[in-house]
């Protein structure tokens, strides 16, 4: 056995011992920060079978079936299984208490999965297959009402399930008891369906590993306020005059990509409309996160954050949103779908520029530009590092760029300035590329793909999002020779030849090999055309 194989085996042994632990605790999660990269979270539309959605609308006690508008791609769904069904309560016209609607959504959950990766429905099916997942995982589909009688115009859902999130919008007499994670709301109109709703207020539904790190809340709807008085804790001790929002800072927060896609963007789309007049109630206490995004949090809420979990006193509001609104599509990240949001990604980016005082809204064309175009080389110091940053910088300079080399660890406000001052951002696939949100319009992103078969990830995480941000996108897939794995294992080793075979050894193994223990050494001659192309695009 060669030394190389021994190394591989060592990693393997370590990985298996980790796989043995069924659930990562929060501590373990932090310890494994290096590993918590987007691979465990990204998505592609391969999954099957798809869930069924049944919908009924009861109007004045009469039942009428409504048509469900299904996206084309989901139409050929397999409807064999329907376990775990939950109900949504839909409020009708605020003043009209005679009608109500019930939506039943069927989710699929069946046998126990063997590996945690099998629980992550956001992974592509061909990838899951290599883990021998015994059950079909699936995504919970959102429900859409298409009402020929135009009733939907007067209906406002109280609780809504979308593919990646659940949220309740409660108004009236709403009381929150943090210690028991309970929200009580007095509902003054008639409704049918289950009045108790359990939810985890984090916008990555479907990813069980993430959701396991999110506190579960109970929303209870009571028909009248008197019933609220029955529960001891419901006596209002803290009365608030502004609306509140409950959301979690657990899940995959502390990874920059997830900070944005799971929290910052949904927080923006949910909270912006309050224009600062909203009280944030944070579950899964995380002062680190609040500090990291302090400028942004301050911009969205004029009030000091309340960590609600330990609160034994009942807080009362006249309006509460539990959970964050996230776009409808399951398989998209870092995106706002303007067709179902008041906001667009452009609004979000201009909000960021405002928040962090960024000057450049768009790149300046070469005719007007007085300086050389500027390229930011994103360095990483621990994993997926460039081994020849100096050479890359030299080549870029020769081509005509001014070069900035920086690692995204200088604080959000500071790094946002750096990114916004550049015309091109170059980096190996990783959370650092999320900083593209700060680039000016028409800037160029160059994503470097390490070996391991990251095309699907590259596309979902950064290529498609870049389109929504008015950025130009280039990709450079390294050749095996440019990977440090070749030096370590040799050209013919399974690790280099066949990543899917490595995947069979388990998810942790795969991550460890390709995401943690791989660096890249760019072949300048092979790479130069990408730099030239970037310059041409400006
Ligand atoms: C699946 O749906 C079709 C059409 O709605 C129905 O005819 C069929 O019986 C369903 N199959 C099962 C197993 O429920
Ligand atoms: C409630 O809705 C019905 C049917 O749309 C309508 O006739 C009635 O006037 C409404 N009542 C109130 C109080 O708005
Ligand atoms: C995966 O899901 C199954 C059943 O849904 C559960 O028993 C198991 O603990 C989950 N595994 C992890 C790692 O979350
Ligand atoms: C996957 O499962 C099948 C049948 O259960 C088994 O024959 C095969 O050896 C398994 N493959 C791996 C890599 O565990
Ligand atoms: C998974 O779904 C496919 C088709 O959708 C089906 O052929 C297969 O039998 C299912 N596997 C399991 C384990 O349910
Ligand atoms: C309503 O929800 C509660 C709590 O989840 C559950 O125990 C109960 O069975 C549900 N009732 C109905 C009718 O679904
Ligand atoms: C309220 O609290 C008191 C004392 O802790 C207890 O005796 C009583 O049963 C509680 N009532 C309700 C409705 O929970
Ligand atoms: C909060 O408001 C309720 C209803 O208006 C009132 O009964 C209660 O005394 C108030 N509590 C405090 C602490 O002011
Ligand atoms: C990758 O590069 C970093 C920074 O130079 C270094 O600390 C790490 O050991 C390297 N990893 C591998 C697998 O070469």
C-alpha cells in the first residue's frame, strides 16, 4: 500500500466515524464549519416522486373543488405516497366571516433514511443514488390557488407553505411566549382546519440537517380572545406597538452563502415593507450573526433585537409574522422572484448599496473609465486555496487589470466596499463568491470549479443567481493536473478519475476529499483566455 492510499484511508476512517453520528450537535456544527459548504445544501431538479396537493375551498358551507395550477415540470408527478398531511388555514375577506378555505398539502415521508445525506432533498437524485438511499426523497410542493370565481382576491392566507418555507401572518390579538415557543392568536373570523400549526421559522425547508438546528414553534389560533386568557402565560406583560417577526438564526447560518440565501434575502423580502417599524424576535440566539450583519439589521428594524427563546414574560403584538418569506422555486438560491414579491433582486442590491454606502451601481464603461479595470482575486486560506495566486495576479496585470487579492474575512461592511470597487471577481467555488451581491451591475464573475463534479452546484449557487443580479458569468473548470489531489494521489487514483466512486464512501468522505483537502494551481496558459474574455466583457 502506498503512502497516498494510506492518506486516503485515514480520511476515510475519519469520515466514517463522523458519519456514525446521526446528528451533528451545534458544537459539532461549528467545529465542522470548514465542511459546511454549499454542497450539503444545493439543489437540482432531479427528485422524484412529487407530492400531491389537494385543495378544497368551502364557501358558505358548500364545498367546491378548485383547480390547481401546477408548473409544467411537476405535472408528471408520481402520487403513490401521501403520508403526513397538513392543513393551511385561509382567511377570507377580513370583514366577512362567513367563508373560509382549507388547503391540504401532502408531503411524502416514508421509511427511515440511512444516511443524513439521504434526508437532504435538495441534493440531486443521481448524487443521492450513489449513497444507496433506500427511499425516494421528495420536495414538498407549494400550493397555488387558481380560483375561477376570483375569490382569491379577498382571501388572505394566515399560514402558507411554500417549497422552502412556511410562514404565518397573524393579526389581531397575538401573544408570544418564548420559553414554550408558542404563539397564540385570537382569530375573529370563521375558519376550518387544524388550529394548531407547528413550524420551524427558517427558509430551508426540505433540508433536514439544517431544519434540525431550528427551534420548533407552535402557532395556535383561538376563535376568540377570551380563550387566550385561559392559558397562564397569555397575560400580556410586554405590550408592543409595532408588528413583530419571528425567525431563526440556527440552521446553516455562519456560512456566508447560507447567511444570504437562507436568511438575509428572505429577511429583506419579509421585513422591508415595514420600513423599519418592526420588532425582530430571534429564535436560536445568535449574537455573532446579528453583529456580522449589524448594519443590515439596523436598516430593516428600528428596534433592538429580542432573543425570544428565554423570555418567560408574554409579549403582545397586534401583528406578527412567524417565519420568513422565500421565493417559490425550490431549486434556486440567492434569488428573489419578482413575480411573487414586492421586491426584486435589483431592489435588494440597491438596498445593500444603501446599507453599506457602496458607490458603484454599475461598472463604468471602458471609454469613460480613467483607471484600468480592477479584478478581485478571492483568496481562501484553508481549503480550495489558489496555490499560485502570484502567477494569476501577474497574468491579470499583463492583460491589463489592476489586481486586488483579498480574503472575505474582513467584516461584511469592509469587504462589501472592496468587492464593489472591482469590475471582475475571480474565485474558486465557495461561500466567498456570495459576495457577488456587492458587485456593481455588469461586472464579471469568474467561478473556478475544482475537480469532483461541481457543475450542478456551480450552476445553482452562483451561475443562475448571477443572471438575476445583472452580472456577467464565466466559468473555468480546472483540469485534473491543476488539482492538488493529483499530487497527492496520482493521476490514476479513484479520487481523481471517478468522484462518483468516492461519493459511494459517504457524504463526509466526499466533502472531505474534494472540498476540504483540495487546492488548485491554475495553469496560466489554459486560464488566460478566460481573463481576456472578462476584459472584453467590460
Ligand atoms: C394518482 O392520481 C391519478 C390522477 O389524479 C389517479 O387516477 C390515481 O388513482 C392516483 N394514484 C394513486 C395511487 O393514488
Ligand atoms: C360577505 O360575503 C358575501 C358574499 O360575497 C356578501 O354577500 C356579503 O355582503 C358579505 N358580508 C360582509 C359583511 O361583507
Ligand atoms: C433522516 O430522517 C429520518 C426519518 O425521517 C430520521 O429518523 C433520521 O434521524 C434523519 N437523519 C438525520 C441525520 O437527520
Ligand atoms: C446498495 O444496495 C444494494 C441493494 O440493497 C446492494 O446490493 C449494494 O451493494 C449497495 N451498494 C453499496 C455501495 O452499498
Ligand atoms: C422511487 O421512485 C421510482 C420512480 O419514481 C420508482 O421506480 C422506485 O421504485 C422508487 N423507489 C422506492 C425505493 O420507492
Ligand atoms: C391538529 O394538530 C394537532 C397537533 O399537531 C394534532 O395532535 C391533531 O391530531 C391535529 N388534528 C387534526 C384534526 O388534524
Ligand atoms: C396557572 O398557574 C397556576 C400556578 O402555577 C396553576 O395552578 C394553574 O393550574 C395554571 N392555570 C392554567 C390554566 O394553566
Ligand atoms: C397590555 O395591554 C392589555 C390590553 O390592552 C392590558 O390589559 C394590559 O394591562 C397591558 N399590559 C401592560 C403591562 O401594560
Ligand atoms: C491548501 O492550501 C492551504 C493554504 O496554503 C494549506 O494550508 C493547506 O494545507 C493546503 N491543503 C492541501 C490539501 O494542500
